[in-house]
C-alpha cells in the first residue's frame, strides 16, 4: 500500500500538462501548487484513485480561468505591437526598394484602373431600362411570322390589336402600351424643327414606365385626342421660359396638338427615347374606318407598334407565351390556315432589349448594344487584374532572396511562421491599398477621355454608390490575399540555418511557378493583340467592302413633310430636281423612299403570278424614280432600268438578286419579263439589280423590290461633282427653300450616315485596343521587374564569364534565351484560344474575314519585340558592366 | 479600476481572506468557506475570485514558503488592501442601512 502510494505520489502527468496549457504561465506555479496540495490531502483521505479523479476534475474546472491574466500579455500587448511593426517594416521596404515598389504599385494601379473602367462601362450597359420601377415585370411583345416553316419576319414591333387582345384574354396582364413611331416637322410660331423622336402612345404608357412628368397629370395627359407630352429639353427649345401647358404645336403643317404634360428627359440608358408622345386617340382618329372602328385598334397585320405589357409580379413569360398561343389560335387560326402562315407574339424582358436583341424595327437601332461584346470586356477586365496580381506574385517571389535574410533574422528572434505570413499579407494589403487609391485617381481624371473614346456617358455618380465600394473592398481584399498569399508562404518557409549558411540557392524557389505565370501573362497579351488586329481588320473590311453602290460626295436632303396641295407634289418634285441639275456642281439628283443605310419599314406581299394566293411572301420596298440606280451607280445585272419614255413602266418592276432567288427564278436573265403579283396587281419584271448593301454589311442582303414611285420622295439624293462644292451646297439649300417653304432644310452626307451603323463596332474596337494596351503595359512592367532581378542574381556568373572571355553578345544571348522561350510558349498557348474566341465573334457578321496566319505571327512577334525591348535595357547594361564590379564583393 | 462592485461570492472570499489574516491562500480559503458557510466550492472558483479581486485592487499578494506538500511550489498569500477594506465597510453600512429600514422583519429574525 505504502509503496504504491509513493509510486503514484504525483497527479496524472497528462492532467498537469493540460493544466499548463489552460493556465497562463505566470499563474501556473501557484495554481498548480494549490491543486497539488489538495491532491496530497485527498490522497491520504480518499486514496490515490479518487484523488487523481478529483485532480482531473479540478483541472477541467480550471478551464474557466483560461482568460485569467492572459489578455494582458497576448491580445492587447503583443499583437498591437506586432501589427504596428508589420506596417513599419512594410513602409521601410517600400521606401528601401523604390524601383520595385513603383513597378509593383503602378502595375497594380493600372490593372485596377482598367478593371474599374471596364466595370463602369459594363455596368452602364447592363443598367439599361432598370430605372423603371416595374422593370422585372415589363415585357416587349415581339412579332414573328413563319411561312412554310421558315422565319420570315422577326420584328421588335407588333400589331396594334395584340396588346388589347392580351389584356382581354390573359389574367397576368395588368396593362399594355403601344408605341407607334413617327416623325415630322413641328412648328410653334416661327420656331420650326424636324423631329424624329415622336411617338403615338396609349395613356397607360406614362404609368407603366417610370418617365416622370414635371408638369401635367400622368394619368390623364394622353387620354384625349390631339394631346402631346413633350420632354423638358423640347419644352425649352420651343417655349423657352413660357409655361408649355396648353400651348398648341403644329405637326407637319396639318395636325394641331396641345401640350398636356412635360416629362423629364429620357435617361441615356433607356432603349426607348422620346421627345414627343402624342395621344393614341389621335392616331385612331386618323385611321377611322366607315364603321367607326380604327385600323390602329383592330389590325392584325400592321406591324409598326412597339407593344409593351406589364405582367403581375413574378409571372413566368415562358408560361405566358404558351398559354397565349392557344388564345391566338382561337382568334387567328382560320387566317393562319387560309394564308398558310403562322404568327407568334413572344414576350421579351425589357431589360434584355439593349444587349440581347437585334430585330427589325428596334426603337433605337444604332444604339443597340452587344451582349457578347460586354461579356468579352468583363473577361478582359478580369484578365488585366489577374495579370497585375501575377506581377506582384512574380516580383515578390523573385525578390525573395533579398528578403531571405530578413526572414532568417526574424525567425531566429522568435517570429512564428504565422507572424511572417501576417507580415507579408500586411505588405500586400498596403501595396494594394496604395494602388487602389492611385487607380481611383486615374479613373476620376481619365473618365472624360474614356467617355470620348467610347462615346459613352459615364459620370462619377458611381462614387456615391455603395455597391461600387463593396466591389472596391472585394477587389482590395481578394487582391491582397491572392497576390500576398503565395509570396507569404514561400518567404515564411525559409529555414534560418540554410539562409545564413548560404545553402539557399539563388531564387530557385517558385521558379517553375514564376515561369508559368509569365507564360500566362504573355499568352493573355498575345490573345488581346491578335484579337484587336482581327477586330480592326473586320471593321476595315466592312468599310472597304464593295457595297455595290457609290456613296462619295453624296448629299442627302430630307423630303418636305409639309406640302400644301397633295396633287401638285409630283410635278413640283420633278421641277425641283430639274432646277437642281442646272447647277454645274451637281451631276445627278434622285428621290426615293429610302437611302442606303436607312432601315426599310415599307414591306409588302409578292408572289409569282401563276402561283396560288397562299404563296405570298414579304418583301421590302424602296420606292425609286428613274435616276435612282444611275445616281448610286448600282449595277443592273439583267434587263433595264425604268425609262421615262416607256409609259408602260408603271406596270413594271425592278427587283434585286436576292428577291429573284426568293421567288425561285433560276437566274436573273430568266426572270426578265416574267410576271409577279405585287401590291395586288400584276407586274412584269423588267430589271434585276445587283445585291448591293441597302442596309448594312453586317446583315445579309434582304430581298427588295424597287417599285417606280416618283412621289415617294422621303429623301433627295444629290450627287456633287466635288469641284465647286460650297456653291453647289448653297444652291441646293436655296432651291429647296424656294420650292418647299415651311420645311427645314435637313441634310446629311451619305457616307457619314451609312458608317454610323458601325459606330458601336468602332467603339468596341477602340475599347478593345485601349485595354489591350493596358494589359501589355502591365505585363511589361512585370517583365521589367522580373528581368532586372533575374539579371541581378546572375551578375556574379556574368562577371566570371566575362573574365573568362565571354563577349557581350553571347551574354545577351544567354540572358535573353529564357525570356524568348517563355514568350514562344505563350504564343503557342494564345493562338488557338484567340482563334476560337474570334471565330465566335466573327459569326455576328454576314460578310466576314477569315483570320489569317499572319495575324497570329504579327501579334506574336509584336509581343516578343515589346518584351525584348523591356528586358534588353537591363540585360545589356549588365553585360556591359565591368566584371570587377560584380565579383569583388564576397 | 473598473468594477467597484462585488458579487456575493467575491464578497465572501474577500471577508474570508480578511479573517484568515496573513494565512490566506487558495486552499485555505476554500477550506474556510466550507467551514464557515458550509459551502463546497471548486478550487478553480476560488482562484477565479482571488485573482479578479487582486486585479480590482481589493487584494494584494505575496509568495509564501515552498513546501513538499505543494510539489515544491510556493504559496501565493493574499491580503486585503485598504481599498478592499473600504469596500467591505461600505457594503456593510449599505446593508445595515437597509436592515434598519425594515424594523418588523429585523425584530422577528433577531
């Protein structure tokens, strides 16, 4: 018994160890003493086992004293001092190696700035139509017509009947609004302008959409006929400081409308823009039939009405489309059967319109954005940021050898790996923060130039957006961690002994990783450059492509909207053209319903005469006069043009090649003198014109009929000789004003007008180029830093080589080889990626280039040259250094 | 010093330390509490109270002798500081005041 007691005279060892962990070291002695005393006392009273158990219980109960006196030594004292020290050593490091710090910070700042610019641009593009309070439940009704199973019409404007019909049949529909676009000359006193953003719309429009009125009552402003709501800027234009309410405006010299409201100007990020909203009842009065109904309420075939519906919150548009199809068949099924076609009215969320819709009759066709381009840019933004972070990682690890001694000393003096990781993370946090501040500065200063370059209208409002700051915070934190973590772990893993004994071979740590990252950076740069070249080539291709017509030195004047006596118009128009030709500087004049580059809204049914009625297909119409084809220098590939001497030409028709193909004629020559039914009347084909690009090189050439319509003078095209340009222009203006008084002389030059369609593509390419430059710049900063450190760590080797007789050129070769290899690998990675991405982008265009091998080689060589220029300065200066400088200090 | 107020157990410990005059260390306090108040408390609770009272400035401590029964560790002997006595007196007078305001009850119990 006694011997056993002696053997077990101490409490269980593990419990003592546990107690040592629980209790702060400064208190351990006296607390352990107390517990030990109790143990001894209990041992004699209760026996060893029981005393042991109680000792364990006491130890466990002591967990409550874990905090006792601990705070003072750790949380408050130690870590505050350490954090202070982290910042101190960070700033000392930044100041100590200025080149490195500047490279690092500038790289990060440029990367973040580029990223912020793109994010601004992208978020603006994505913000379209989101300002409507109802935007999640607002849809546009599209119009799709299938004939023989083929999509024949794919249009953003629907028919007037469908809106009310949806509201009658579908319980989900809260309300609908139709918008009928028009344009005209507006007169108030002696103020007169031609206005394009003029629409006729339902009274519900102002309630469904968030277009607040500054004057007038949104609920009633558009109920009565001949009422108009105007925008604030229009109100200023016509009325100055007068109160616009109740004033009468004259439209096209015939309609009088009374101003019943003033709306705030439409925000830029709206897919639909208006200056004038005229009450829908006005249109109904114009289209009234004998029985009192109005075509603009009942028509199922007139598709000029952008129709919007507001659904009950949370309604599913897919379900809606399905249910509506049944109602539509009930109503329209018979017609579908009889005329062998099928129509659909699918819903499109209004927030998708700007980026993901490119249909006929978009409200603002030139403004339509490109969702794919926006996604591309988002990816680019991310890549630039990634490249900047990679720079940081590369530079930090490459420099690790310099920091190794510092790490060694810190570790010897008791720094734990965790503290070192914190230290390096603090460094990356501080550098990222400085870079972020500089980036914000760049954005604030550069936003104006960026707007000019991209033709966008971003402002600094984002600075007050909490979401923006959330993104900034995320960039800062993620950036610090991504860029700081790897160097932190590499650096903190150094063993002090190997650092001091010089066993740590120079900079080998993370070599493979570093190479991989450089390859990635340059692959991204090559991809961006090659893509930029391809975008550029495609745009040049579209501009230089033979459009099939001549648009140089071509002045287009808009035809008169106000003309007193209708029956006199044809002869006045004719003598106007004749008068213009008297000027020696004007070589020819033509009037037509459209000019190239202008979207055609006028369509009609056509079929070959011998075919049954169900074979009518839709064809675009351009009403022309005798001079249209010669003025534009459009090739007539078969037959002839209309001739004034042939009085029978009113029963003739000229078509384009696409129309001939659509009608199923084997060739243009064989189509001549064949008969078709057009406008419900038989016509014989007298001529076929070349498939010139009437609309845009982006899209396929559509089938077009060119009926002879000398009265369809929406545009006068005036071809100038170029010699006496100014006087020809003046003469055109004075002649116009003499012939068509009361009409503003509105004109444009056709090449500007036509190329305006490519404005978005050009903006896109400019943005692309800008950010390609950003990316390369950032990558080069990184490469410069990296090469200087690589060269630095090999300076002794180079010194010895030189002493032993190596020439400058062989040393340059030796040092460049590695970089050249890396860039070649980067090229091999980048080429297939670029090819894949750009092929997808090019699919958007009807006529497109095939990216040639040269593009890839050029971009590869370009990156190689830029990279070599970047590294060569350091390499050559090292190669030229006196070897003594390098070797003497050991 | 924060927390001029004492909990019930803290007050008890403080009084016990005062009564043990010079011989107060954790084990002795624990035994004394059992003897006087018939309360079984865990030694860790006593530690907790003693060190907190010291942090509050009501107790001061010094090392006593190391003994074999303590595994060669010294005792930490506690003494009540003048601030501790002040507080004890104040609490006593607060209670006496209160007692005097409920005469019937004090008659009955006394």
